[in-house]
């Protein structure tokens, strides 16, 4: 098993250059990174564009580090950390317990359902 334990989760990906198209449509200066704000919850999302397309990330870092003691480590081969925008010393701070600007990505809610046929 490979376990994602830390990083900015990708919420959406498109091969299209959505930020470029948006900026051209509204005559805005070219911007390859943008913070999108959701009106009701005030959640923010980081949108970035590369030559591969457009990515939208949760603007908070997904953090399962505090839950590691609950997992059976014998079955976990690798722990993944996605360092989007972090320096090595910042990653070390989070691995050592820092929780600022993080969330647990709905791990406390049932999100997988078995459908009846």
C-alpha cells in the first residue's frame, strides 16, 4: 500500500489552458497562477497552468501525519509527500507536527459508498 500523507491534493485537472482562456476573455494580463474563492464557504483553491494544462489544488495542505499511528505500518510500503510550493525545511516542520494551513481532507466522513446492482 502507498499512503498519501501530506500535500496539496489535486481537485481538478484539464488539458486545456483555462487560465489563459479566462484572461484573454476578460482582457486581463497573463497569469499562470490564481486563487479561486468559493462564495458560500469562503474556501480558496489554487489554480495553476503549465504546458500540460490547468490544475486546481486545495489551497490547504492535506495532512494525515497525525493519523499515522492508527495505520498498520507493516502493510504500507511508501508514504507520499507532495511538496507543492514547500521548501525542504518547511516539509520537515510539518512532518514534525506543524499543522498550520492544513486539513485532513474529509477523512472523518464516509465518502465511499457501495452501490447495489
